[in-house]
C-alpha cells in the first residue's frame, strides 16, 4: 500500500524563533532547536521528553575489516581512508537558511563542508570560477565533501530530512555513507 500523504492545510500552525545562534521551530506539542554554529539539531522535544542529544551528521567511517587493511591479494583501502582523514571528519557550517513554506511547513537548510582538519587545501582543476574579465581562477577545495541537509518540519510533528552529499573527486572510494545521531 502507498504511504499516507501529508495534508499540511489540516495541520496546526508552526512558530519560528531565531535568537543567539539558535533556530527554534515549535508546534502544538513538539519543538526542534537547531544549533546554527554546529548545523545540527540541538534538541527535539515531544511533550516534555527530549528525544535526542545531537545530530544528525554525515558519517562515512566504518571499522576496517582485515580485507580493508590489505592482504597480499587485495587493495589497502583502510590506509587510503585514514590518509584522507575519513576517520576524523569535522563539519564546518557555511549557512543556515530558514524558509516558512506555509503556516504549517518550515524548511531549515544547512550547508556545510566536511573534511579532516589536517587535510591540505588543493587547487581543483575541475572546479573553475570564471571572472568578469574572461579569466578563470581555480576554486580551492580540500579533500572533503559538500553536504546539504534540508529539514522539512510539518505542523503535525513530522520531520523529513533530505541529505545531499557531494564528495571531492580527490577522495578515495567511501567506506560507507550514513548519518549519525545521538
């Protein structure tokens, strides 16, 4: 059977409040607080119960297996993962945008760069920015990923999360792609 469709017009209105680095979206018996500096949910409350500690954040790391560590017959994937810093990623928030789609629907879009803090910044020939005089300048990218999280919050308390990840072409094949939430 098909999933039930959300009918926003039948839902209670939402309230949005922005203050001191926090965006709070509240409904009839729930609230979500976004930490603008971290780009994550800092709180998700239903009635009087806190549902999370923090998150979600992009996570591409998994524990390497013996085959990942490399044998005489296999590729040493784990070495390239560690070298690229996939085991120590940091998120740098670029922007947090809030849009009131309707009185019952709010979107919060977080854009961030995700990379290891010790990774070098490398010029990328594939990403060129044209100038107004016809010259081109290489865009500087690190060995990380661009990540965009779009939260759509409904007056019913439903929260949909769409995550878009664009890894740098300088990264090795990723061990996994997922979100981590505590």
